[in-house]
């Protein structure tokens, strides 16, 4: 062990990290074929992998050309799969989907063809569903605060601002202090929040009466279970049992 270690001074390390050997073009081609067979990859993903593996830059174009000719990489197919996934699972809007494809360096023509497959009516229904779900959980002081938060949320999902504004206005019009969605506004008083949700008439009195009746029954049952002479409840023994410690004589 002493032979493996050596005294190091400065910023050097006792065990220098061994650099990974760069992959040959043949190894990189086989590895990219396996990756593309498992999931969709675009041209920019392949380029990043080649740079990360340290492949000779002069061989990048030939590797990508072979992958494209053998249909392992197809940006049009990748864009269509990306749009379906983000619109169905992530529930993104068209603007956010376009931005994600641009980061993948997909051409504008390919992006336009992929986004054109989206159903406008279906996307509007998904947006309304998400806005209604957000209304149930968001905390707002008034209708203006609620509208602002819903607009910011809808725009962040990547939908058109005018479409989000129209849906929010329609939902706010059907929302009063309680609202169709069950949302209640909260008034801020210092560090405390007072809930202004209106209860049904007599609900508070009914709940208070039930609590008083439950307390009265509990108190009456506890008095009936107490023994009049010993003061212990029924089933409770008044004598003490002394358990001796091991190895000691009981006192």
C-alpha cells in the first residue's frame, strides 16, 4: 500500500483520475445505433454524444450521415414524437413545444409540420382543465389576484396569451366568493388569513350543539365509572405491585 501512495504537495491528488479513452468512430457508431433503437434521437443529440465521447471531429459527419441513411436518426420523426409526448403527457402548449424543439436545433419547417398535427379543440380543452384544477389550489385575495395568477400559469404552460385570457375571463365570471370550482378568497389581516367562505345558516350552531352534547356524555360516563369510596375507576386496582430486581431480595 505504501508503494501506491506518495506524498503530494500543492493541488495534486494522491490518486490522479484516469481519463477515459476516446471512442473510435466504429465504437461510437455502434453505440449510437443501440441508443437510437431504444428511443428517438435527433441530430443534435448525436453530435453532443460524439463530442462527449471524444470522437475525432473529422468523423462526425460521416457517422451522422450513416445514421440518417439507415433511418436511425430522422428529425421529422423525432419532432412528431416530441410533440405527441409533450402535448399528451406534459400538457404543454404550442409555444413551449416550439421552444423545446428549437433547443434541439430542429429546422423551422420541421417544427411547423409537427405542431400542425395538434388539434386546437383538444388543446383548448386541456388548457381549461388545467386552469380549473389550478383554481382549486391557488390562494388569492380577490378576483384580480386570482386572474393574474391564472394568466401567469396558463402563459407558463406555453399557450397563446389571448386564448388563456379568454378562458380565464370566462371562468372568473362564473366564480363568486365560493365559486363553481370551490375556490374561496382569503382576506389578509397582518400575518393571519380570514376565510370568507359562507357557511349555511345554522351550521355553526348545529356543530356547536353536537360538541356540547358529546362533552356532556363523556363527562357523565367518566363520573359513572368512578368508585365512590376508593376514587379509582372501575377495573383499576388500588393496590401497588412491587416487582423485585433480578439478584436482589424484595424489601
